[in-house]
C-alpha cells in the first residue's frame, strides 16, 4: 500500500504546492493528509471538479507552477469542458496532475452508479487526450510515477492523470470536522417523511441521505415507489425533481438534498425559482461536510444557503437547527405555496451500520413511473 505522506511528499519534491478537488472515498486517506499539511491558501475543496480545473489553471497563471487536482472518476464529466477548452495544449496549455479515484474498476464489485463509469474511465481519458498511468501499489513505484507525471505535465504543458485503484492508500487518521447541532440527519429525515402529503414523491440526493430514506421506508413497512434515489449524478437531484414538478403540477414534489450536492451546482436554485413551480419543496440537510466520502468540509457553513435561496427568488424560505423548530416549521412548510426552501442544519455523522438499497436503479425508476401514472 502507498502511504499518503510518501505520496504527498513526492509531489512537493517536484514543486507542487497547491491542491484542489472534490473528495472521493478511494482518496480519503490522501485527502486527509492534504488537509493536515495545507492551509486554505494552498488547498481548496472545490464546489465541483470543473471548478477545480479552473482553480488549478489560475494557480499556474499566477505562479508558473503545476497544481494537483483530485477527483472521483464520476467527476470526469464535470472536467471535460475546462479540460478541453482551457487547459488543453492546443488552447492555453495549462499543466497539472489529476489524481483520479477509480470507482467501478472492471473486475471489482461497486455500486450501480459506477457500472458504466468504471469501464469507461480509461477510454474517456484516452479520448480526452490525457496521458495516464494506473498508480502502482508499491510505494517506491508510486513515488516514481508521481515524478514522471509531474515532469511530463511540465514538459508538454498538459494535464496528466494518475488513476488510483481501491485499497491503494494505507489508512490515514483524520479528525473530521464536527458541529454543535443536536439533530442527526436521519432524525431530521424521519420527521420530514412523516409529514409528507400522501400523494407526494421524493427525489433524494447522492450519498447516505438516500440510504437513510430507503432504510426508513423499509423499517416502517412503506413501499419505495414514491422515492427516486439519485444514487449518482451528484448535484442534479433538484433538477430531476424540478422536471417532475413541472410535468405534474398537482402533485407535491420534494427534493431531499445535501449541502455538498447543492453547492456543486448552485445555479440550480436560480432555475428552480425562475420556473416557480407551486408544488416544489426543496429541503437541504446541511451538515457542513462531504460525509459520505470521508468527512471533508464543504463551504455550506460559511454560506447562508437560505439567503441564497431567497435572493434567487424562492417564494418561501426557512432555516432550522433543532427538533422543536423543525416540527413547527414542517407544518408551515407543507402548506407553503410556490417554490419552497428549507435548510435543516444537522450533525456531521451517521450510523456505521447504515445499509445500501437492495433495489436496482431500474427497479426504482419503474416503480416510480408506475406510481406517477396513477
């Protein structure tokens, strides 16, 4: 296995002093070390992977040095535009090294949202013209791979990728940020579900929130047909919900969102407010972290999400942070007319024994579509 410190030090020896990206579960040990070694001027957890490419480009323009951009392979879609139209050698020629977590690698067992992305990771890098190497699990060879990647990025003024398999990094201790909020996300979710109108449907975001929703439905003996679990496409759950709400204006449509997901494509809030569906309810469970992939902090506690929603034009906006306030607010929220927004600030932890949905995405889709036809 490769120790995060050795990997990090290999980059610093090649002059890399700036790190940015979106956390990934396969890279969490490396990300943990980056967090402990860097400060906010040298490490930026970006809103999305495309932003990270642009931040790395700005760093190079200002210093002449290369940056490291880390991401999960599911984020490759977000980097295509800035990679090809900004960093590409035929455009501005911005050198950088990409460290990519390889979820869904062929021959490994992974979640359904990675079944296509995994096999397409290497072909996609080839199509994008990005030289790559699968990072060796030998620490000595991994350090050499870092040096070669940095040298090639500098020499050819281009992005060069290191693709990281599951289990490559040795465990690295990380004290995830905590907060003082009393509610767990799961408790808040249960309260929200219990107040849903009988005909409402829920679109839930990527990560543990959808797993908690699935478990709660199962524990209460409820059917899963009213829920769409957006297991992939992080940041897009609200737009899926918007499409349903506009197409079935008499049906209450709820989006259960996360803070990291909402920040990833924050412009979605403006589009929802502009469309102004009277049946749209947007709930963000804000714990201030990317908790599903290691607990790295988001910018959601330095951002007033309620003020953002209000400025975008939501007809109803509220924010709560304890059980009593949530109970009172949910009664008002249910009756609100127009696009409605509710932020619930919650703890940054979840149960260790949280299971995963046992229904496939296709089964989820078909059940929801049958229900929506009624």
